[in-house]
């Protein structure tokens, strides 16, 4: 619910005042990635911008409870595992003495969030054309917006020549009896969360990338984890090779994976929380844990936007220029329901701002070149067309693959599991997709995304020298395996 957070991020007293002006060039609703990057671009272009966010700071859900805090946790656990692996490789039997406590990890992520919130306060003040207001914005029509203080102490109506809607998304909570017994990302990773001790065993509802990341991190700390997923496999839509590898790694860490299992209820019993589920054949089962984590995804936050006529099937409909069917209203980020990823929201926001400044749609986003990453241990990432997608489109393609076991950097760090795979259109030799499983997949995939975006040929990558010894050499090592 808007304006309702257990702990608000740090803000500046000046941000709690009403909007200074009655008329702005652009009113931006939402201070997440889909909002503030566009606002800053507009400011640089000399546009008077009102930016409204109910948290009183920037970063949206990504910084408050999502990507930044969760990755702060996972990177600490990653470093612990890397040190353990290196010690194990040289016969050190005391690897279990290398430990990290959940409380320490949460303190670390709180500190990272605090640093970034202070940074955002500075950035807002550096953009003099942006009036940032901590408040709740409600759309009246395609030009008028009512802004209200969180505590209701003031209320002001403003007008904007343009609107940029970036209201983000909210966590989905499946409508089953006992759903309120489960916790979610806000409890786990929210700013200054009071949930600071990890339980002995958990049940994760949802086998998407969020649920899988949580399962990977907790199991690395010795927590017994069970994933309950209603679909036939976890990570639906991901490359099957990646899914197989991640499943194998999770099971090796003691994670139980229950697929084709639809949750029908949650209850408390004998000091435990019990998830009841129904299998595809109609039979029922249950699994208990000291905590239940709901990780079934997010949905666009479209409340109050129906008045504009821009909402379709639960999301704001936009074209590739980020313009809605209402010419002066643009939208970006999770609210459009496409790639619900921070880095996608940022580019959508910038494109919307640039098109507003040009007065017409000129720039477009290439959704096909947006990389996706799963921050498991090890990481996984993909971009562009998968093999299944290429087959479905009737594309004559080939793949080339390079094992990280042969990469010098991977050998140095002791992370030899994984591979880099390129998907290539055979006739044109264009890179149309890529899949990475292993160390630094979240970084390697960006270069492949660039290749997809600029229609690079496989030989372009094969001829590109990478610094040695770095794991990026695996890209040209894969590309050079292509045969004419």
C-alpha cells in the first residue's frame, strides 16, 4: 500500500514540502528506475520536472527490498563459498570454519542501502530542475495530478504538459487460506528489516528466479530449503541447459524441489508452518518449515490509472517508444509489465524522456537485447533468442559453446563449472542470443547483449581480443569455434 513501510528510507526535510509550482513540463510518478533516470535526463534538457515518490527517496523496490539488498546478501555468501572452495582445493579440512552469519549479512545490506540512499539525496539536489516530493500522487486526468503528504498534512493539485507513469509493481500473494503466514522480500531484504535471524528450514513458494535465488543463498548457509512450484519445472522460460544445471546444484546443497505442485493452503501446526499442495493428478501433499517465503512474482501497480484509459490486462500498454495511447502520457518500468527488471526500467525511462524532449517518438527500446540474470551460485544469464525461441520462429541457427573448465581465470578462482553458449543465425552469422552459466555470468552476458543489439557477427566476437587472464576470454573462445 502506498506510503506504508515498516521503516522509511532516509530523506531530506525539504523533500517533505508540497510541490513548489502549480505547473510543470513533466510530472513523473514514481522514483524507481522507471522514473528518476528519465527525470534527470529531462532536467538536463532544461525541463521543469516534478518527481513524486512515496518512499521519500529514489531506487524504488529495487533498492528498498529487491535487487540491491538481495545481491548484497548473495555476494557475501558467494565470497564465503569461494574461499571455502579454494581452501578445499588445497586439502584444507577446516573449510567449515569459514562461516558467515545471517545477521552480519543483513547488517551489510542495510549499510549498502543507506549509502545509496544518501547518494540519491545528493543526486536529486544536483538536478536543479527537478522538484522531488515525498508524497502520494493520484492521477486526475492526462495533465492533472493530486499530490498528498504521507501523513495527510497537505494536498496540492499540479499540472504537467506530459506525464511519465512509473508506479512500479507489487509482490503477488496467492489467494489461499493462510497466505498471511508467509513472509516475502520486504521481510527478508527490506530496509532496516526486523527479520534478522535465519530459520533452520524454510519452504519457498515459487520456482521463478526470485525463489531460486533465495533457495540458493539460504541453502549455502546450511538452511534446509524446499521449493514448491506449480509448473512442470522451475525457471519457466529459461534455457533448459541452465535449468538442469541449477536444479542439479540446488539438489547437491540439499534443496528439495517439488514441481507440478499447486499450493492450496498454509497453516500452523505443532510450532511449524505447513504448506499444503495439490499435485497434477489430484493427490495432495504437504511440507513443513519454520518459515514460509512467498516468491511467486510481482504485478504492475496500476491503481488509479484506469481514468487515463491506458491500462490493458493489468498493465499499462505502451509502444516501443514508451508512449501510451494518450499522446502526452508515457510509462516505464514494471508498470508496463514487460521485462520487470531494474536495468530495463532505466532504459525505458531514458527513452521516454528523450522522446518527450523531441516532441515525438524517435527512440525505441530493443527488448530483445535486454539481459536477464539469476544470481544463484553459480550465476546464470541469457539474452536474445534461446534455442527454443529460435526453433519456434523457424530460424536456421547453430550454437557454439566454450567450457569454463578451460578458462584460465576460472581456474585461478576455482570456479570451473559452467559454459558460454552463443546462438547464431546460420546464414547471416549474426549473434541472435546467448546463454551463460557459471562465474560472472551477470557480467559476461552484457557483452553478448551488445552483440545482439548491434547485429554483430560471430566473427566480430571471435576477432575481439579480451584482456588475459579474465573470464571474458570465454566469449571469443566460444565464438572462434564457429565454422563456416
